[in-house]
C-alpha cells in the first residue's frame, strides 16, 4: 500500500489550493510569450493592490533573498541599520547586514514577547539610521509585531521602514500607504499558498529614490534597477523567470482578491483563535504572549516530560506534519501553521492528531475536548457577527 502523505501544518510551505496546483502544472511557456507576459503583468498588478505598493519585484528566489536584496538596494556599507527582532528571523536581518558591511543595532526581547515601542523610539531618537527592519510575524516565536505603530515612529524620525512580511503577507493586513511602510519583503509559500520558489518585494517611491541615491550596488541579479524595467514590461529580459511559479502565484492572487482582503484577514484571525481554543482544552499554552499572538501560526509549549522528536513522530503517525521550534525554543515547543487555505477541517484533523500523540506519550487529556472547543470558538464568532458569508468559509 502506498503511504499517504501527511497533512502539512508547518509554518510554510502550506497546502496548495487545487486551482493553484493546476496552474503550476500548465505547460511551461516561453518567458517572452505574449500570453505569459500578460499573466506576469496581471500578477504584479494584483500584488500592488494587496500591498498598496508603487513597485513590485517578483523573481526566482526565497524570502531570505528578498531580505538581502532589499538591504543591498537601500543601505550602504558602513551605514547604520536598526533591527527590531522578535526571534530568529529578525536576527537574520542583522546577520545579512554584517555580511554586507552594514552596522546593525539589534533590539531584542525574550521569546514570545514584543520589543516595547518606547524602546524602539528611544533607539530612533539616539542615532540617525539609514533604515530600520521589523519582522511582522516571526516564524520562530509566533510574535505579531506592531507594524502600524512602528510605521508611525518611522515617519516621525524619517527612517526608511522595511517590513519582513514572510509569515504574514496575505494573512495579516500590510497596507503600505496606511501603515507608512516603505518596503515589504516576502515570499509565496506561506499565506499566499503556492509552492516555494519566489522572491517578492513591494516598495514605494521613497525606497526607489533611495536606490537611486546609492549609485552602484554590490549585486547584479539583486539590483532593483536591473529588474524594474522588466517589472514594467515583462517581455524584456535580464534572467529567465520561473514561469510556472508565476502562473501559480497569479492564480493565488486572483483567489485572494476574490475572497476580499478584509474577509481573508478576518478568516485568519478566526482560525487562529479557534485552533488555540482547542490547544487550551488540551492544557497546552503558547510561547507567545496573548497580546502578541499571530493569526498565521502558533508556537506551543510542551507539557513536562514530553520529548520533542517523539511527540512530532506520533503526530505524523496520525497523519499530520508539524514543525519543531527554533533557536532557544528548540526541543521546548512545537510550531503549527494555520494560514492560506487552512480551514476548520484541517484544524480538527490537527487537534485530533495532537490529542492522540499526547495520549500515546502518557499525557492525560479529555478525548474530543480540543475539537469541540475549536468548533465552539469558531461558531461563537459566527453567532456574534450574525455571519453566514464567504469570510467564514461557509
């Protein structure tokens, strides 16, 4: 018998909707074929709508490439960068800056908490920074940053504001003009729900002007100025684009816009609350402080004497694949993604697998309590809103 692949419930890659999978499977077009050029244009236009962006760059790569590419195009070697870090992926900005010869001052905090806004303002008032970075949702700690409030500080101190949207984009609001964001770095395999393989950068005129100010930058593939003409006219050439990935992303963007951004963000909030209600019914707690919980994933503490590898193996035996924790949380917590096309069916399957794994490892739980609590939370929101609409997936 062929072994069935487990349900993927990690913080990316996430499950792929059937229309997106079918789009990925189309015959590979020539990159300058007129039909593909129009698809590329449509994709870029849709992304500009999602982010309120003046410019988009979508090319082959990853979220990490988007981070590196953005620093190359906005900060010179020897300049100062403020990194607001809520975990491993905030720290990654500092590591990239070091390689590029940029001086990074890092504001950090205990795992699961937020850097206080007062601390960020104090740093901005103390030095003239070329730019600042903030991870909207840190995939290692599940912390949702205060992106809008930080944007207000960036405007007050006139600092270029770079937001890492990798684990937030398309699941959490990121309106650039409304929040004062100058650059969003992101990728496709999380809340966008397409196979991994794309670097995505949204930026405004202020960031484009910064690139012009820098003159020559230490990169060719990573130079925005080489890509901006192609993004305006995708029939032009600098490097062969990942054609099928862009076709798939365009389909995902169309699905997102058809759902409606506000409805989509509300659905992610509701799914996150429902999943965590189920966790609470099992006696499990998140690493993340309540006020900082992200809608797109949960980082969950282990009960005493539960071995990380043994637990995740048992969960997988029950048909679900979840992720271990990173950095100082490694072995102390597990991570579950609930973004993109994840709905209550997947949440119920995941909570059941977690319950059965805990039982197998000797942790006493009430059978069925997690799924019941999750559905109760889901239905309570529906009842409170008098809702029977597309935002609920019903």
